């Protein structure tokens, strides 16, 4: 019996077809449309339209002379991004360990994920009182030290987009939820070269974060110390912890190809 499909079903099916087409071209570059259609389960119209979109986004290249299709440069960018994340995690490990052992607190490697932060690796110490592990967790940019590092990297247009997309809700009574105050705070982070989470995401937890830059000079990640407030008051973060973190982040940045010259 014929069943009318919902719009969402068409969208999911087309996404599935798009991946099928990309994987086919990865295996069989310089293929013609009929070659693709012979191996991909979809109508001529669907496949043609999906290919048009993928060409416009740079994921497929079309050779007008031979009328063949191949993978586009965007696939390299996605793959390189993945490899870079794997690389930075491997390179960061000794720095996480060094900083964790020096300060006897948990140290994390944090990356940006859209308008949030994700912790992809850590060196976690064994102490009676510790901050719960953050590896794999998504944190709000505006309420986390590592997130503020990434916010400070954004230009005015991207910041406006951030404020359109993200609602500034309070996680504690110290969370900055006023746009103008947050913009001033981000400006200070950029000038100082480090960020502090002063119990803004979790009560009784303070964090310090510094940027790690790649070969382009852009922030690739953040090195972050997270600890109970009673062990690391703000004064200790800014006077004892900050300089060592900046030094090690600079060394890691150099390994990623960053040069201050």
C-alpha cells in the first residue's frame, strides 16, 4: 500500500544518498553520471540534484570536458581537520601530563564544536577531592574558560552570529549572562592571553585556560586546568598557574607550526 512519506524522511534519505555518492567517488574517481546511477539506489532526479548541491559546496568536482565526477577539495579539508585533531591530541599528551603533575590538578585539552566546547583529552590526577572528569563533555562557550579562549578569537560578525544562536542562561550566580558585559570580558581575555572560569559553570570550581595556535595563527585548542576553588583561588591561577600554562601552550603551538615572527 502506498504511504506518503514525511518531509523528514526525504531529507534523511537524501543525506544517505549523498554519502553513498561520496563514498562511491572515493573508490571510483572520474566516474560518469551513468556509472554513479548504476551503483547508487536513487532516482535520476535525486542523484542529479544531490550532485549539484555537492558540487556547489565543493565536495564534488565536475570535469566538463570528460563529463566525469571526482571528489572535491572540501573532502580534504574535512579529512585534514580530523587528522589535525588526532595530531594535536598526540602532541598535547606530554604537556597535559607535565602540567597535571606540576600543579597536582586535572588538565584538559579542549576544542571548539560549533558554539560549544568539547574536551577531547585529559591528564587527571588522583586526589581525595577532584572535579568530575570533563572528557567528552560539551560545555557552553560563555561560561567556560576554554570557551572564552575561542570566543576571543572570533571577529565581530561571528560574535554576532554567536549571540543570535546562543541564549545566555545562568549555570551559577556568577555566570555572565549580559551581552555587553560578556563582550567586555572577552576583550580582556584577548588582551591578557588567558581566560578564567570563576565558578561560572560549576559552583566551587575554578578553571584557567590558554590558547594553543596552529600554523595559521588561529586558535586550534585550549589547555585548561580545572580544580576545586578552595585549592586554586583566583590569585593562584593568575600568579602561579598562568605563566607556566602560557609557556607550555607556546611550546605546543610551535610543534603545530605556529611562529610568532
